[in-house]
C-alpha cells in the first residue's frame, strides 16, 4: 500500500484531477498507461511543459509554466 502511495500522483507536487493518477498503475513495476510529457517552450526566463495523463480519461491536458521573477519563481498550472 505504501509503495503505491509513493507512486501515486497525490504524493507529488503536481495537479490531481478527479482523484485520478496521471499514469495508471498495473502491478508492482508496470503501468497500463504512462503519461507522455513534452516541453512546449523554453527561454532564459522560464519554461512551459505539458502531459497527456488525463487526456483520454478526463479530456484534460495538464500544462505547467515556471518563470523567473524579481522575487523568485512563479509556477502556474
């Protein structure tokens, strides 16, 4: 049970939609579906990336942007 918890989306600093995991576990060392991530854009001041982990099941693409600001970092989902 603990191993599955640490593999779950909820155990990480990322978006969870409808209590679903981004990738679907299938046994102790396998995934029946593994989310595909891609870099959308990158610059000297930040980046934007996305994954399709919720696309088929929930119709959503998760995008995260990270920008350097005068005060530190700004993270937006």
